C-alpha cells in the first residue's frame, strides 16, 4: 500500500518557462510531508508531477525522475492513468460531481478505472471509503442525495473518500482546507492523521500551524524573483524547519518575516 516517493533532479516546464528547478527529495511511506513557501514558488506545480497530473496542461513537461518504490513514473510505456490510480489527488476546492449521488461520487474513480463490481461489493466499498474519510455517520441515511447537498467540509471529505476508494498508495492534497472553516479544517487534519497509517501523504499548505500539526516532514520552496524557477530550499523534520532551520530564508518565512 503506502509507498516511498523519490524525485531526482526534477525540472518542471510550462513550454519554455522553467517553473521548478532541480528538486531532489525522498518521502517515506506512512508519513505526512508538508510543502510550504510563498505564492508562485511552484508547490502545486511540483506536487502535480508526483502523479503526472502536470501533463494534462498543454506544453507542460518534466525532466528528471520520480520513483515510486523504485519505479520511474516517467519511464517509457508507463500509463499516466495507472499512475494517477496509484497516486491520488485532492484539490483546493472540493470538487464532487454535483448532480451525482453521494454513493456514486465515492464510486466514480473506481468506475472510471473500468472495475466491475457486484452491488454488495459496491456497498461495502462505499461504506469503507466513507468511514475512512470520517463521513459515514453523517451521510449513511442519504447516500442517494446529490454530492452538492453536503457542506463544504463534508464535500471535501467526500472527495477524500473518492480518492481512498481506488486504494491508492499515495494521496496528494493541494491546500485541501483553504476553503473550509476551522471546525472542518480540524476534521480534515484528524483524518490525515488517520490516513497516514495506510498512505504516504503530501499536503501543500499556507497555514503554518497546520503544517506543524499534521506533518512529520516539511519542505520549504522559494523563488528568487518573478520569472525565476522555484527551488526546494530546505527539507527536514517539521520540528527542525519550524524551530531550528539551517537556511535563513526558511527562518524568515516560517517566522513571518518574509518579503
Ligand atoms: N498552467 C500553467 N501555465 C503556465 N504557467 C503556470 C501554470 N501554472 C502555474 N504556472 C506558473 O508556474 C509558477 C509556479 O506556480 P504554482 O501554481 O506551482 O505555485 P504555488 O507555489 O502553488 O503558488 P500558490 O501558493 O499561489 O498556489 C508560477 O510562476 C505560475 O505562474
Ligand atoms: Mg498552489
């Protein structure tokens, strides 16, 4: 299940624009890693390279390698659709299919993958995934209601259930709580703590308290200026990044003295 991610000498381009340069990072299974850094430094760009979502943008490409338990995701012949099945993603804005039922939202990824399942297997998977996303008790009596009938925080947990349902090895989350209130945010953070037992988790966040609460490791990205590529500046235990970083730019950023 939970797998190790290793990026080596990764450069990410949008056409001719080098957006992120020379990232080397190793992310261990069953850990939560936070990506932090100022707007535009390439956190989302780099995150998307970890499941080849980057490639859906015309002109976007990478050089270097991303290994999942040693297998290069970018090797010739690797199917990006299978990569995205192994490495799931949760976005900033909860994006359930609005008219689809709660139940069908959970099954959406599995059905896309062409899986044929009996009704009772589907029911089991729906319950397991919704329990895994800590949403079951709130929705078990209204599984046939549309996804849009849920609150924002519930919708985000539904999206997590949808990601979990395909049984990935890794879950990537790009600012999953930025559209949520503090209570829903804490619910997602508790959930991340639970999911960590089974998955490798990477989360982009602008919320420093959140990074300290949920992550084991933190990666600080930065840019030297507009039009320059983003770099991974420092990567260490979260406690080190926030209390005793080695690089001055990291210290300035985490202490709010940035810019
Ligand atoms: N689809 C795209 N096409 C071209 N350039 C892009 C695209 N998406 C992002 N960029 C550029 O790549 C750089 C990194 O952007 P990215 O969205 O990865 O930053 P970020 O660190 O996630 O910022 P934020 O904290 O605001 O979300 C920026 O210069 C941005 O303008
Ligand atoms: Mg971003």
